[in-house]
């Protein structure tokens, strides 16, 4: 055991040796977080894959606009609306679009869906050796380790040919839902004292159907439930090259490392509470509000508690309303709008409808409260996390899988960005860090 005195010394050294005077960032014009002073991202690359559009900059002035999300040139609204109009699952079509560059025809989509189904099974002994014998309390941790472990089951994991990269990507995208559900079932058995259910795969299932079927003991779900989960996956499949996890994937890819390492790093980045893990924070905040606001229909009571949160007098003391605001979107987050429109359809007439109206009130009241309490006129909108946890709860998906579901969906986007970095990057990503430590004279050990 480390003594309290030694622990105190280690803590003191940790803080002292890693603290940098904030004034130096301004002195040397350092763009912290690769952000410009107006909050826009530093231009680090070009992409054909996705456009996340939430503001325009005209002669140095940043102006808010309605948010747009464009996959390979196709507006997310058009992709969603047409799939819903035809009453079909769309996630597999979006994966094809992101990987191949354009929408498939009927034959191409059928063949691609069959390919995904064929690749869902885990390698022989993988479940027993990599998941069952080494359970984790955190499913994101288990997913990241499992992706790395797949390297050992690949006959040629260092192959960088386009054909092999595509095959590897399809294999990982297909296996991710199976890994997620298997890791969760083992976690329940090992740490929660609950029963573990392992169902055989049904090849005809879409990805969303496969997840619901594998999670539920009786394997039963409605078509509306599966279509809503499919929508969630579609909306989370991609979000540009600048988000933290995608950039992490591109950084590792630029080094020349293997695909398994790059994709595992992306999972690790998404796990963070400032990125994909934020959905858990939103859910926790909602539970806190539900517990302390007695009348969910009373705007005044809701506003009073939200003001306490903003004044750091309630919830986690951060002064933040989680689920509100975004790094790019200003007036609206199209993912949030689409999810909200579809969530109410499943919630209407159920015990969830009252909670939906509460979330709507939080979204509606927060901007004005933020401006008054913080004295900040920042334009803000609800982001996709405001309603994602709510939708998952309606679908009976446990909180342990909120962020893993995000990772399963986003793997398609990560793969597309790795392909683009391999083909057009051609240079290791290496930003500069300026050292601000003065030179020191070496002192012999006996004289220190």
C-alpha cells in the first residue's frame, strides 16, 4: 500500500508538473482543442464523406443557421423520409452509402445485407476466450478490447489493400452488435447477479432487429420498435471528420497502423464523457429533474429547478444543462429534430408521453434561462442526446448500452474516414506543441 504521505506527494507532483499558465496559450496563439477563438474548428483536412453544417462565417462574422447533416451529398432528411415512406429499414443502406460512396440499387442492397448477415458470427472460441472469460463492467471497454482481439483471428491483419480493408470493415461492422450484446449478457451474469441469455442469430434480421432479438429474453419486439432503433442508428452513423472519435481514427490511420488499432482507438475516444459518453450524463440529469420537479406540466417549477442547475446549486454542480448546445449546430440539430418527431409517435398514449413533454419543456425553457443566468447570449439548441436516452428507455435498452449503441452505429462512419485517410491522407498527422519549460542544470543524485 502507498502511504498517505507518499500519495499526497504524488498528487502534488502530478498537479505541479502538468499545470501550464493559461496566459501562455494566448501569448503563443495556441488553439486549444484545435478550436479557433470563435468556437469554429481549425481546418485540418478535407472530406467527401459528411458535412455537418450549423453556421456560416461571412467576413469573419459567425452567424447561426438551421442545422444540416449531409451524408455523401444526401441530406439526412431525405434519407430518413424516403425510408419511412417506403416503411423499410435503412441503416444497412446508410452503411453502404458511407463505405461505397453512393446509394445502392435493389440488387446491390440485397447482396450487401446478406454480406452483413454472413459476417455477424464471431470467430470460433472468440466468445469463450475473449468475452466470457474476461468480463468487463463497462461495455465500451469490452468492445474496444474485442476489436483489438480480432486482430489475432485475422490471417493477414497488416494487409492494406483496398479489397482487404473493405472486407475487414464489413466484418467489424457486422460483428459489433453481436460483441455488444454478448458483452452485456456476460456483464449481467458476472457483475449484476442476473441471468444471461444467448440466442442464436437469425440471418433474415436487419441490424436493429438482431439487436432487439438478442437483448430480449423472449426475443419479441414490434416493427415500430425495430424501425425506431434503426432510425437511431442511421442518425448516429456519421458526423464528419472533426469529431473526437473520428479524428482519433484518422490520426491512428495516418501513422500507418492496422485497422483494428484505429477502430479500437475510436471506440476509446467515444467512451469519454465529453463525447459519446455524454448521453449517460444527460440521462442522469433527467432522472434528477424528474425526482425534484413534482409537477412535470408546470413550466414555472421546471424553470426554477433548471435555474438551480445553471447556478451550480443542483445536480452535479457543473452549471450545465446536458443535452443542450453543440460545437457546430446553433439554431437546430437535425438529428434531434428527426428523433423527437419519431419518438413522440411511439410515446403517445403510453406512460412515456408525460416524460416526453417534460423533455420538451427543458428544451424550450433552457435557452432563455441560460441567457439570463449566465449573461450569455449564445444561440443554443437541443442536441441528439436530449432524446436518445429517452428513446432507448422506451425500447427497453439498458443504460449500460447507451454509449455502446452509439459506437455500433458510428463504426460505419469511422471505416469510411479510415478509407479516405488511407487513400488521400499520405501524411502522418502531427500538430506542434511548444515547450515552455526553461532549461535546467543537471544536479548529481547525492546533491539533490
